[in-house]
C-alpha cells in the first residue's frame, strides 16, 4: 500500500466512532477471507489482545469498557516489548564482553596471569604457606 492511500484510510478511520470501527474491522476480515489475501501473523500478545477484544464484543460489553481494557492491554504490550528489547541489549553486551575476553580462536586471552601456569592459577596448593599464629 502506498503512503497516500495509507494516510487517506487513517484520516477516515480517525473520524469514526469506536462502535463503527468494529464494523470496519469485521468488514476487513470479510474481505480478507473472500479474496484469500495472505494474512500477516500478529505477535502472540497481539493475538491475545484481539481475542480478548473479540470476546468482549460478542459479550455485548460497552465499547467504552472495551476501549479502556484495550488501552491497558496495549500498555502492558509496550512494557513487554521494552523488556524484550532490554533483554536483547543485555544479551548483546554479554556477547560483546565475551568476545573481548576470548581471542579469535575462542580461547581465553592472557591477562594478569602471564608467566604462571594454569595449575598455578587454579590450584589451591599454589597459595604460599602462612606462618603459624604465634611464630611470625
């Protein structure tokens, strides 16, 4: 769809009352089914929200209550999306840090432990013996 048509449709939809918008959604569903257009799959949260909205409509709940509920669901969806985005950012930072610690071969790069063997670094026996408390 070109941008001019999209803006035209949005302008017309914005002027309709909420009750009529549900008729528009039903008509779009009808046209999709009739013409067999390839549906774009909504996200799981979007599917859940649409299912809740449809159940509320069938139950003859007032449009104002449906609208309020959908606003809450939309807010929750934004929180979930931001959490997912934050989680993705954390994962990318962890991967970046891991890449800095490991060399191109994936082996841990030498750091402060240069000149010491692996046994010296990891073995508890490598700690120097401590003098007894009374002997200093």
